[in-house]
C-alpha cells in the first residue's frame, strides 16, 4: 500500500460528508486512541483556506432556529447530514452549522429545504 502524505489526507478529508467524518472520528478514537477534538480545530481552518482559493465560493449553511415545525426540521437535517436522531435534534434545538464548505448551489438547495420545513437559515 502506498504511503499517503499529509496533503493527500487533508484533500480526502475535505471531500468527506459529515457522516463519513463522524465515522473517521470514531475510528480514530477507538483504533488509534487519538482524541479528534485536537484535530477538529485545524480542519476548519484548512477548509476555509481552500474555500478562499476556489473560484466557486463555498458556503456554510447555518441553522438559526428550527421554528414551530421542529420535527420536520429534524427530519430534513437527518436527510441532509446523515446524523442520528439525537445529533439532529441537538442541532435543531441549539442551531449551528448544518453543512460547511459546500458549493453555493448546494447550499441554496439545503437552505430552501430547511426553510420549507419551517427553519430560519442563513448562508455564511
């Protein structure tokens, strides 16, 4: 097996979905004994630098409020992110980033789905 360098690993991480990143997080904790919270600080900074370099500006979809139809919003969050019920409910209750560094078109689609479900969303 060919050895990967740090840049290859970062490039791969940038392309992963939230569900894939959660699986990676769990594997690092279980199999390697590494606390991923230390790495989580560096990954968004790398992603932000890549967003500045790209011609198609990447957006972050931020949930501000789930609104009155919280259950519908939780369902949409789970559909978009692949998160479990507890994690999706946490996002609906507290707000936060739904998806980071996504192309503008995809971010607008996600925003529309969440707003249709009754949420208040902004793109950053």
